[in-house]
């Protein structure tokens, strides 16, 4: 059985949509990071999205007994296209019907020059499947993003995108998902150690 410990990167303090835009994480809360690190298994692989906020968070969680894998572009956040960097209010004013559909009926709806939920899920699932095959029976600490983590919650719970998006994923939280012979199983979502 492979155990995935999905960690959402540290906060960015951005007040706009942040998808593939590369913004840094605030990792100043060393007590919270220490609690999170203590909660995670020592004998684990550490992998992150290739965006700086995830890389920096993974770097502070890596230590001598955790092996760091190369950055995984497949674990990037949802691609918000031209909406990246805009406030949600501006998006809803500029694209009222499209933005409403994107958030209320996620699936095949995509922002202009961005990707739909289903496209993102396929991208992330492909990366997860590759790592499952390469590291069976491992503990994997995957530092990623809100959307990326929720695609795996969706997969493990076998629910639709809207039901998956109803879950909260806080910065520096851990979501534990198992993959084995019997398929996917969610152990906990949005755990704040």
C-alpha cells in the first residue's frame, strides 16, 4: 500500500486567484511547520509541485531520513489562465456566466487560456499513478496546492468535482490517502497537527 500525505504549501497571503503564477510562501510560522513535520512519517519520500511556494514548503519538511524526489510539474495548481492574478470579484464581473459555471458546475468548464477541473485531474492523476508505480508501499509526502489535493480527494472518495470542492484544504494541513490492492481510501482530510 502506498500512503500519500498531501500537504498544502504555506500561505501566500495573495488576495487574488493564484494558479500557475509563481508566488512565494510565507514559512515564518516555525511552530506550525514543526508540528506538521512531527506529524508526518520520518521514513518518507518528499515530492512537490515545481512552483516555488510548494518547493520551499517541501524543503523545510525534508530532513535526513526523508528522501527528496525531483519536483513534479504534474502537481501544479489548477491553471486559471487569464484569471490568474485577478480578484474573484473582477473575474465574476468580466466573465459572469463562465465564472459561475466554473465554480458551481466544475468539470469540463475552463477559464480562458486555462484548464478545466477534469483536465487538471487527468494531469495530476497521471503524475500520481507514475509515482505509485515507481514507489509501491512507500510513504509519500506530496507538497502541492488546494486544487491538486482536492482532485485526489475526489478520486479516493469517488465523488464528482463539486463534492470534492466542498472540502476545505488549509495551508500547511495534511490529507492522508492510501492506495492499495483494494483501490483508494481516505484516512483524513485537512488535518492541522
